[in-house]
């Protein structure tokens, strides 16, 4: 048996996953895709060095156009674009007609931006009892997750039913409408 050939064909070069903490990494690729709920995920993959890193997932939201534009601009700036260049790129992507065209435009934009091999800072962590680690950018303008974040409650847990809420004392004349 030729063990070199066996290891090569079976992917025998395994790396340890990155330990919890802050890491400087290069962004290798962005994979924009629709998940089963219909949401559009942006998976940021990081180049391996001595470690393999978990991806950081962000969202290309079509529920809030302003948030989508601002978040995409900030992500592009994090990846090395100037504010003006990022704004122009977002404007170009947003000028496309339809959701699929916008998604395609953002994918092409990130592909071009990543040719500059941007280096970013990420935090890696593992929640108690989790099988896999998580990661996200450390920069506050784009950060979506961090260790210890509370998970959203399920729809029927912890929600206030409006007819059971305590009325608040307020002057209705103070409302601007």
C-alpha cells in the first residue's frame, strides 16, 4: 500500500480547529445562498493557517432594505473598501431588478473584493454543550453574534400578550401623530 497516495486521496491533512479567542485571518470566500426558511445566508469562510476556522454567517435581509444596505456597506468596508467605494458598490447591487439579481450582484461584488486578500479579526468561541465552534467578526459595526448571547425565545415562550399587558400612564397628546 502507498500511504502517501491514500492520505492524499482521502484528505489526510487534518488541522485542529481554532481555539476560543481572537484571531487575525484572511477571508477566503463568501458563499451567498438561500437556506430552507427562505433567508439568504452569507457564509464568510476563512483561510486556514495552523488552524481551521468556523465560518461566520451574516444575512442578506430582504425584510429591511435600509438595514441590508448599511450592513453590506459596513461588511465591504471591513473587507478593505473605502466608505465611498462600498456605498457605490451597494448602490450598484441594489439597482438590480429582483431579489435573485441583487443576490448575484452581491456575490460578484464580494468575489472581486476578496481578490485583495483582506485580513480581518474574528472571535472564535464554543457555547456550553455545543458540538461545534462559532465565529464572527470582532468589529462592532458588523458583529451579529458573540459568546453568551441569549438565543431568541421560541414564538410561544416569554411573549407578552397585549390584552394582558399593564396599561402605561401617558398623555396621548404627546404622540407625534
